[in-house]
């Protein structure tokens, strides 16, 4: 009896027929890795390497003429650069206004379109989504004409008895209205995309939950606060995150509205009083107009840290009462 047990526990010797199968399986795995290798090679060359190299550049004085290690000098200059401080303020201002207005507007429109009895839902969704698929460069140019001192926007304001507004600061030299103009165009472009996302989230909520709540005597406000919004938490976190990231990184819309980084011949970076200057714009200008790639990399690291902090804070806000979210 013990001999049989011992015989069963002995490892089976590899048969000669298993070796060809092993080689065939290895060849298949190699072919699979070969076919997916272009993606990973491209990601390493154009993704991982630039990110890693930017960390190195931030500690150097890297220009077309020289390259030398300067330690934390770029970071010290960053703390004293008033133009960077203005760009940071503009980016945070745009992030706050765009996020609050755009999310609220998109959520309200999605609620309305999700109600029964609304006709032409597909038409309204397509009309709202159309600006999102339009090039930001084209939108910036078109809205630059609309918001010009003699454009359609001021004509409409004058028609209702309101004086014209120097949206882009071309006439008065004031940059007060530049940020609201950039926020207006950005909200107009991306609200439709958020409406689609919220509409998908609303459709995923089972109707049985609403029916059970109404049977229990819940009114529309209680259903909204206690059922709909909590069940939309994850989609709201996603939409808020991409809105924050996009608004802080905004570049093309203010660039086109102001007729270039210099601001339509104003001679000031970001338009009058640098009112439309963002972190992405000053980073681009520093690197490709002045050739200070090391300092531009330092600005990019600041932008990365800022987005990381905002994203973590956003996650804490939505999931602070959920463990392991």
C-alpha cells in the first residue's frame, strides 16, 4: 500500500511529446509580444522617456546654446516669477468657474432630457455635442470674431440697452473680461460632452428604485438628493476630474481668442494685463519662443503637482465616506 502511494507522489517525468508543445506555446507567446510591442515601444519613446527627461531638465539650464546642471535654481526662480504667479491665478480661476458652471449646467440639462415626455431628445443631444467635436482652433477663431468689440456679442448687448464690453481687451487695454470670455467658450464647447456622460449615468439607474421610493412616499427632491445624486457619484467624480484637468491645462482656446500667445499684437503675453495667460501658454512660450527648456520643464512639474493635488482632493471630496474607494 505504501509503495503505491509513494509511486503516485513521485513527479512525472517530462515526456518527449511535451517538449514540442512547450516550444510551440513559447513561439505563440513570442508572436503575441511581437504584435503588441509597437504600442509599448511608442509609449516608452513618446510617453515614459519625455516624462522622465522633463524631471532631469527641471534641474538644468537647458537652452539651444548650453546645457548644465543648476540644481534648484529653476524652482527658486519659479517662486519669484510674477508672470508665472499670474498664469497660476488665471488657471485656477478658470478651473473653478468652468468646473462649477459646466458641471451644474450639464447635470441640469441631462436631468431635463432624461424626463419622459421630452420630444426631440436626440436632436438636442446632437446639437449640444456638436461643439465638442469641432476643433478648438476653429472655435477660438470664430468666437474671437463674435467677442470682438464690433462683434455679434456686443451688437446683441447694445440691442437690449447694455453697453458693449471689451471682451478681449483690444480697446481699453484691460484684461478684466478675458478670463470670462475664455470660460464662456470653454463651457460652450464641453458642456455637451458632459451632458452625454451624465445622461448615460442616469440611464444606468434602475427604475425600480424610483418606483419603490415613490411608493414609500418620497417626493421629487428627496429622490434627487438621496437616490439620484448618490448613484451618480462615480460618474460625477469622473466628469469633475476630466473637467479640472482640462481647464487647468487649457491652451488652444485662449491662444486663438487672443490671436496668438502675444495677444493679437498687444505685445503682452496672454493679452492685455496677461488676463488670458495660462500655465500651458507660459510653458510653451518659455520653451519654444525663448528656448529655456529647463525652466519650462520646471513649470510643467508645477502643473503636474497641481493637477495631482486637485485630483486627490476631488477624490476625497466624493469618496470621503467610502472606504477603499
